[in-house]
């Protein structure tokens, strides 16, 4: 855990470049998405669509996002929701960036909490929807994270988001293995599309898995 947290804090220190890549903005951001992740502009739009496919446009329940990161993708979307939103992240620096973005957006009704996806500080079945954008390939204790995100979701609730999966794009897999894993930015072992589908089928009664290059999207019903 210390190695993962240190790496994640280093990512937060590069938040401008991190956000540029996540939003397909600027020359470096677009090049990184294309070269390392195989996402051109059209594929990037599909990636965004599948990442938030499980969040209804009129959602007004209780939502957990874990991890929130800098909030660059999700916080602007929350402006359109009448929801009670809790954003959790293990990194203080990521949370600080997300809080600053929320203030810029004049976004109210959002709580920011430092916490671990493997041991969430919420009661059982507390949320109507749990969203995880690019989290599960980072979490070091994946089994506990799968279990605890399910625990805090009510029966009938939605679990959705996206994550890296191996076995789709050789260039991406090489980049992840030789750089992301070694630097501690990601935490192996990594799911494939097949193992992800099987794992989610064990946890949820209805599961839909899609993918855009090496990013899998999932929408599950508990």
C-alpha cells in the first residue's frame, strides 16, 4: 500500500498532464491517448460514453464515486444531477484537486472523503449507485475493493464505470507492464475481458461489459 500511495501522490503532482490525457486535451494529452492507449478522438468519445453509461441523466439518488481522482471527468457531469454525491479517494492531493475543481464549478451537494476502496467508511447498502472510473486496475487489494463496493450498494442498485483490461492491445499491455506496473501507478494482476465478465457475474445479477480498446466499461445491477 505505501508504494501504491506514493505513486498515486506522484500522479497527483502531475495533475495538469494527467487531466490533459483524461480529457484528450492538448498535443501531449492526445498523443498519449493515441500512442499508449490506442484512442483517437472517435474512440475517446466512445470511451467516455461507456464509462458513464450506467449513470442515468436524471439520477437523483445517493451516488458514490471511488476513486474520484481530480474529478476532471465526473464533476462537470454532476452539475446536471440532483443527486447526493460522495467522492472518495486515498490521495490527499487528488482530493485537493477535486475540491478545487468543485469550487470552480460552483458545485454543491458533494462530499469529499479520504478513504480506501477496500474498506469504505459507509454502512451496508448506503448507495443507490457506485461509480468507479479507472480505479480497479490501481487498487492493490482488488478482492476487498470488489467486495466492499458491492457491500455499500443497495439491492437493485447500479455498479458501473471503466477499467484497464489486458489482452486487447499489445502496445498498451507492454506500456502497462513495463511502465505503469513498475512505477506503481497500476497494481497487477490485471483482469482480461473474460475474467472481468466472470467476476462481475459472480457479484451481480445482471452484467453488461463493453470495451473500447483496452478500457472495459461495465454496468451491473445488484
